[in-house]
């Protein structure tokens, strides 16, 4: 026995116990700080990984600095995206006046409103309109450079503009996960595609989180400046302007779209001569279709590597082989296969891919456009 005396053993035991409890207490007290440090380290690593993923996948449309590319994609590194209002007092006043305006207008149209009250309402509505114009005249000149590029100072918070009730992080993540297929109607160089592997894209869920963390790291809080606003190259677009039929994908008079009837489309293009060179340009968004739309083909179909959709190279070879006798394609001709894939992409989905194609592409092109694209795809042999 190293310590033969029982009293000394007891003393040593007490000291050891107290020392252990002190160490455990110290660890417990500092556990919160340690976890915060670990979370900060993990978050920093996620941002770093997100930066690499953003550079590889997102800069084509959103720019290397995240300030957008004209007619490709909106800015993410922007005070508007993060909901910074440079004139909150004016915005609050306009909001209150607009709320009162709506209430008074609803009262004014009631059949039971007295004539005197109607006169009072009309006078107040005129005052409100004048005051709103004065407030806009006070604020807008300072923002004119951004307004000229599409900024709407009357709706300075992006999430409010789109009616999103969740967090900004959730908005970014779900956009990456599911894409915005309908955005083909207002982004001429292609819609926001789905990047998640669950939707046919190339990225894992954790990689989508990393990209979202990187994008949100651009937030400057209250330190955004007007110079940041003016540096934005592309603001988000209004999805569809009823006064402009083209923005809603409606063909102009005299240029009827091909539609979604595959057999009718095949009959129509059989009477036409397809121009493979123009089909190449249509496919890659270099020229607009006969309905004045830019087609999004190349956004998902890369030249020689599988992306969100199958690669372009070898398309006609695969159409001729009809995917090695897949029974789902029994009776198909190569032309029917290609036309159906374009007009009704959900009818047959290539194995190992999900249907991420924009529906309604037939409404964005004429029969001649379709004939040209098919002629181009026939050049894609292995």
C-alpha cells in the first residue's frame, strides 16, 4: 500500500473527488462556449465549401460577385435581396396611407354611404394620393439609378414581394432544391433549374445548405449602402405582366405556337425544312423563337456531360436506339420520341433522371422552331 494510513487515504480521496467535481463543473460551464466555437467552425467550413459550389454552378446566371447578370439571373448579393430599406420612415408612411386608402375605397362603393360622407371620402382619397406622390418624389430621385434597372422602392423587401412567410435561408434552399421552372416566361436565357439530386439535379442536400450559407454570408445587416444598391446589375423580374403578352409566354398574332399535340406537331414539321444551324442557336438561347421567347434547353442539357438532364452529345443516337429496347417506348419512332420529349416531357422520363423539364415548351415555339431544333438534334450522333 502506497498510503498505509487510513486518514491519509480518506484525505486523498476527498481531494480527488473535489478536484474531479471542479473539473467537471469547469467543463460544464464552458460547454456552451465550446459548442458555439464548434458551430462557428462548422459554419465557416460550410461557407467555404458553398463558395466553391457557387463558383462552379451559379455564377453563369448570378455573376461571380453575386450581383446578377442582365437577362440571366437576379442579384443575390444585394440590399434588396436581404430586405434592407433605405427609407423605412417613408415606406411606413406610405403603407399606412395605402391601408387607409383601401379601407376608404371599400366604404365609398357601399350603396348605403351618405352623400356627405361620400364627399368626405373623396376629399380624403385625393389627399392620400397627393401625399403618396409627395413621399415618392422625396425618396425616388435618390434611388433612380436602381429604379432604372428594375428596383421597386415601394416594395423593398424581396420576401414580401414574393409572399414568402418563412426564413430567407429556407427560401434560398427551396429555390435550389426545386428550381423555378415557370421562370422561363420571364428569364429569356433559361429558368432556375432544380439542383437537388432528389429532383434530378447534381447536388446533395448538404451541398445545397452550403450554397445557402454562402449566399446568406453576403448580408451586411444595417451597413448596406446606396453604392451597393447601384452596383446590382440585375434585379428580380415581375413573373408575368398582363399588359405584355410576351412576358406571359403568349405568342404574337401571326406566329401560332406548336402546342402540345405530338401527332399534330409531327405533321406540321414534316411539311417544313429544318435548319440545323438555327436549331443550334435556339437550343443554346442565342436567338429567340418565333414566339419571341428564349428557350432554356442548354440550361439543363450540357454538351458532353450529364447534368440536370441527359447530355446533348449522342441525343439522336440514343433516340434511334430508343434506349436499348425499353418496352415503354414500343412503337416510337426517333422523331416521335424527340418531339414528345420536348412537348410532353413527363410522358417518358429517362432512367436515372427526374422530370425537371419545363412544361408547356410547345407554347414558346412555332412549328418551324421545333423543326429546326429536331434538325439540330439529328446532328448529335456518337
